[in-house]
C-alpha cells in the first residue's frame, strides 16, 4: 500500500522543464492580456463610438460626413462601420470598462492563434520567443481601434492556408466569409487580400520549371484549383459592403492620398517611416532588429534550398543507392534479407528535402514592404510575418540537420526558464505601469478612461455654459468632441483624415502654426468658440495668441485644453462663463495636487501636472507653477 504520509518523489528535472516549455505560450498570451488591458486613451475611439451611435440611431451607414460641420459634403467611406456599431453596443452595455475588456480579449485571441500558427513550424520555445518578440513590436497598437479585430482575422486567414491546403479539406471555402467580414470591420482588410494574393501567386509559381526544385513544392491539382478558386472568391467578397466597389478599393486610395508627404501628416507619429529617428521607442528598436533578422532568414532559406536542389538530386541517384546496398548487406548479415528483395531496397524512396513555400515567402515580403511605409504598419509585419518567418526557420533547421546534443538540450531548457521568468516579470512591470514609465508612453494598466488624455471636463463646461458655435477644435480634441458634442453642429476636424482630405488637412496644419492665417480663417468661417489641446509644441504659437489677443477671451483651461470665446457679440456669455470657471479651476488644481496612494506609477497624473505647469508658466504665473512641480517631483520618486 502506498504511504500517503511520505512526500512523493519530485519529478525529474527534464519533466519539469518540459511542462514549463508547454506553459510558455500561455505566459505570452497572459502578457498580451496585461498589455491590452489599459485604460481607454486613444482619441480615435471616441469618433468610432460617435459613428456607431449615428448608425444605430438612423438605421443606416452614412455615405457623407455626419460628424463635422466643415466637410459635410465630403464622402465618408466608413468601411469600419461594423466595428463602430459593435463598440457602441458594448459601450452601452458596460461603459468604457467593457470595451477595454473586449480589446484585451481580442488581442489575446489573436496572439493565441499566432502561437498556433507558429507551432506548426517550430517548437514551443522558439514559437514563444517569436511571439513575445512580435508582442513587443505590436503592443503600441493594442488600442481600442479596429486593429483589435484585424489582427485576429489575419491570423485566421494564415491558419486556413496552413491547414486547408490538403486534398479533401474544404476549409479554404471559409475565406470568402472571412474577407466579407473583414471588409466591413477595417480598411486593413487589404492585408488579408495581400496574403490571399501571395498564396495564389505562390501556388502558381510552384509549377514554374525554371525555378530551383527547392522552391517548388508539389501541389496536387485539386488543391491548386481550390486555392485559386477560393482566393478569387475571397477577393471578390470584399465588394460586399455598403459602398460596393468604392469600399473594396478604398484602402488603396487611402494609402495614396494620406501617404505622409504633407508636412502636417509627417508630424503624426504613426505615419512616419519606421527608420526615422523621431521618438525611437523600445517597440521600434525591436522592429528594426526583427526586420533585419527576418530578411537574413528569408535570404538564407532561399539560398540554401536553391543551392542544394541540384546536389540533392545527384545524391539521391548515387549516394542513395549506396546507402541502400549497405543496408542490404547488414540485413543479409543478420539473415533477414530473404523477405526483402534486392530491387525493393534499391528502389525505396528517399525522404525529400524540405522546400520553401513561395506563398509564405511572398507574404513575408509583402507585409515587410508595408511596414516600411509607416510606423503603424510595423505591428502588421510582426503579427502577419511571424508564421512565414517560422516556416523559413523550419526549412533552414531541416536542411542544416544540426544533431541533438547535451549542450543544445541544456541551452533550450535554460532559454525556456529564462523566458518564463522574463514573461512573469514583464507582466508585473506592465501592470505597475513601470514599463510605460520606462518607455515614455502615456498608458496605464486598468479599466475605464484615462481622463488626462481627453477634454472631458472642458466639454462638460462648454455644454453647461452653452458656449456659442460654430466651434473650432484641433485634431486631437476632435475625437472626444465628436462623441460629447459640447456645441451642437459638429466638430471642426477629427482623426478621420480620409474624410477631410489632404487639402483641408494641409491648410489646417499650416494655419495652426501661424496665428495670423488662423485668425483670417476663423473670421471667414465665423468661428465663435475655439478650443486647443495645449500639449503639443506646434500648438504653442496659437496658444500664446489666444491668451494675448484682444479679440478672444479665455473662459476655461485645465491640464489638457484651453477654451476661448470671441468677444464680439458674446460679452454676457463670457462674463457668465468666467464666474463659473472659478469653481472649475479650483477643482482642477485640487485634483492635481491631492495626495494619492496606489501600487502603480501615476503616469497620467504626472503628465497632467507637467502640462498644467507649462500652461501656467506660459501665462506668467510662476508661483503656482512651483507648487505643481513640487508635487510632480514627489510623484516621480515613488508610486502613488
């Protein structure tokens, strides 16, 4: 009988490490969940919610702009309308916390499927390492935007191709449905179309006799027909959207119109090239290393498979038969050759050398090129290029035939332990906001809204005081104002660059930095109320103008926004708002200066203190600035 009073023997070290290796993918997904569970801090989320509200209220998708008052005649090809409706529905059910949770679930699911796709080619340790690398690159895009669905659908497409190109399987016929859904969720469906086109091209190129045999994977004619037919159907399915052909070609038009050539667009960080030296973050450094690593692996896989194609055929004809004869001699020596004829041994097939998948190669090249166009595409390269990269790595490993040794086993186990510990530590580093503090990013782990990023109190003040319109607002505040509607009639501008167009945005960017031209435009349009997000360096000239020009009266300011009303015709409104602002100003400073206790770094509070102190310094109120900077110093020394 077993003695339960005695402790059982510990499992062998190898078994413990094996279990740890199998646990690594789960730890990577846990890190993604922690990274994506961040308070709502992206201004574009608000106009997505506003668009969803409009669609639900009217029961249709608008074809012209419905959120601004400046470009009502401009067409709005809102291919992400389904995402807008979904987010609005979730917001109505559970507020901002529910859409934060939905975001974390979506990004976690995309990463889990990425790991499934990687594991088809490499073991759990390299798969987890590649996935963690992709997460580091992609985490800056873990926002409540349509990307949360796009990354998942891209992995679904890659999985369908990885598992569906088999005789008798019909799952590739899910591609048209996936692309139809994709084309109504986000303009990044163009990436899904690129993947499909690359797989179709790779299937056709595998039959070209001029290519090295190591580049030509045999494809069953039935599978080839299915790949081409389902791919064509999937590409055609993108027309099934409220805008039909215009919606299907919209991503191409968007890339050409908003290419970042305008000075104003070049100032938007996500539109800059990834190899520019502007605001180089940890994610950007990780991307640059990943890009050159992928390039090296791609070139090596192509060279190795091409250079060994002819040699493999010669060895198969000569060395293969010699090996067969040696096996026959050993069999005869053991007196077992009687049951195996000599001819069968000489003619037994050899194990074919692994070949590159030209479809995967094309996908890796395609998404790599897209990543070079703008920083917002580097996450696409990491997520969509990961499985093709793993495919190339598996080909290299098989061709090199590195023998398994004690040293290699020890190295793999040591890497597994180190990676597990690093992932656990990273989860805490992110949850405490230490990572964001170290990387100089304004995010905070948690639920709800990161209020310091939006003009929430300014919008409430404008609505309560019934400030007159039309309204001027800057690009940053436009997203939240489209949702809050502080002044009826719509916003001046927001983050939907494709709606406003290059001409409008170019003029706006020029005028914001030149107050004289800005004033002329305000006079022409009859603007009565102006609001300005005062953090950015290119807003400082206009900020000083509003504070000093006699045509404008500043009636409100806080850590994010300054609000001014035109004196002419609004004297009573300005007097009423000025009295109400005394109470609002006290509330703002009390909120910024009150002590807090928290286990997290208070990054938003620190940024708010910095911005408010800079604003007061611009206004010449240096005694108040000193108190704010003392509180900021205390926050920077400790959490909470």
